[in-house]
C-alpha cells in the first residue's frame, strides 16, 4: 500500500495538466448517467445549509464547483487529495467556505464526528482496500451523516477483459458489487452503464434514534 501512495501522486503529476479539460469527455459519455444521479438525487438528498462536507480524492475541486453551480446548500467544504499537482489545478474553485488539504484518505487529520456529508467521485477505484477508507469515513461522519461514492465496478468477465489493461495503467483496482454489499451502513447502490459504474450511498445510522 505504501508504494501505491508514491505511485498515485506520480501518475497524477503527469495527468494533472489535462485532467480538468478532459474530464467532461468521460463524465459526459460513459459516466453520464451516474453523474446525473449523483447530482440530481444523491447530493440533494444529503445536503442541508448546515452541512460540513468532506470530498475524498477531490482532485482539482470539481465537486466544489459543482455544489456552487447547482446551487446546492452546504456550510463548509474541505477537499482532500494525495496529489499536490491535482490540488494546484483548483484555480478559482477555492473561494469562501472552502479549504483543501494534501492528505491520504486512509489517514485523515480530523476528529471523529466532524462531517455531515462525505463525497468521493471516481477515486475509490484507486484504493487497494476500499473498505478501510469506508471505515475511516464512518469514523468522521456525524450520526445520520452520508457517505456518497461514485466508482467504477466490474459486472463480469467481458468488462474484466476490456478494462484490465486500462485499469493497470491508471493504477485502478476491481471493486465488485459483492464487496460493496458488505460495507457497513449501506443504504443503496445504483448501477449504470451496463453495470460498469455505481453510485453508492451509505449512512452512519449507529446513533440515530
Ligand atoms: C480520477 S481522480 C477524481 C478527481 C475528482 N474527484 C473528480 O471527480 O474529478 C482521482 C483522484 O483521487 C486521488 N487519490 C487517489 N488515491 C488517493 C488517496 N489514497 N488519498 C487521497 N487522494 C487519492 C488522486 O490524486 C486523484 O486526484
């Protein structure tokens, strides 16, 4: 896992200059339905004007821009990413009520019960053990808080065969629906694009009445 933490920033140092301009090409095609569900159902269902929001693997801050352009309510946004090159591209997105930190999402420098909504878009597929990050996110969530994830999944052998070479190059790992079903606090999983994308909603309901 430690070598992964060196290889990810190295990969994104190369990708960062092109990432934001190229993002609409894949989020507007292969990932369009998942992105739409995330924006129109998952985010509005979780956010309130009091929400303290944490964005795991925030990259250049596209989710902060999205919250603002969709006029969604929140109190404060923090983006966390392991790549300083990606964070450096957040020009113009880091206005008031927001901050960004350079951090590995496995070990975030926040106290328990700090956030109402934790987001993560298209980052989970980089994780070797995603359930460890789900556990860390649940530590940080307040009772009733939401964890909302968009990620790539593998529905079967054909997608396995097609995506494996690309995944290897992008340091990505298989996440299966079976694995997601075991994540604690799972509310629902919606799949899109022939089962290749998922929007996962989890909730910290441990202390809810
Ligand atoms: C595909 S980009 C997604 C960026 C943004 N969330 C979006 O939707 O465009 C994946 C991001 O996850 C970050 N990342 C990967 N592993 C990470 C880790 N262990 N800790 C923090 N960030 C990580 C990468 O540096 C990269 O910026």
